[in-house]
C-alpha cells in the first residue's frame, strides 16, 4: 500500500469525510474508484469512493457504507492508501513521498542526521522532516541539497549539517 492521505474530519451530516492528501496534486486520488483505509491499529479495507471533490486545500469524499456524521467521525485518523500496483512508475529522479519515509539520512561527511519522518510542501519546494538524536531537522528536498537517493539501501545523502537551521 502507498499512503496517499489521511481522513482528518467528518464533513457535514451525510457521511462525507475530509481528506488531507499527501499527493503532489489534490485531485490525484480522483483516479481511483476504491481507496484502502487503515493504519497500525485498524486492518486495511477497500472502500468504494462514490463521490469526491476538492474543497480548499483538502478533498471531501462520500464513501460507500458511510451514511451519516457518526460513521464519518469513526473514520477520522485512518490513512488513505492505494495498492502500489495501481500507481504509475515514477520518472527518473522522482519519488513517492511514502517511499522516502523511513530512509536514513547522512551528510557528505558520513554523519547520520536521522530518518525521514515525513515530508511537507512549502510552495517553493518539498521539505524532508528528519528526526534524529539532535531533534528534528527540516531539509529542503532540492537537487543542490539532496545529492543522492539510494532507494535500494533506503539512504539519502545530503549536503547539510546537523546544526544548520532550516
């Protein structure tokens, strides 16, 4: 499964949910008739998407079997994913965010900075949120900083120091 978003709230009284996407484009989830909902505590299950719309910087969706606000509120916090087999292969030097999460980050001198915990979009560029012994680092995910991505080794090499301010 590739995580594409998260149910963040109920929307209205008719069973709609609000979804924060982790995709480059808000409408990327429109391509899928079924989403998988789950997390570490709830087993993954396929749910038919009956309707989906952009609402500000989030999506709102009507899912099969979710008929009222109470049902929608029970979905809050669940991750939205799709099977990797349904996704197109990324272009060269492009990566799914979910593939970067968990990668070890080292700098050019070999010092371990931590592990990619998440990514965020800033408008100018994406930013790696790296958690390590020295706390949390925000590292721009740009070619000048991220010098190598080795997906086989789950390793990112960056031109960055642990004491740099983001």
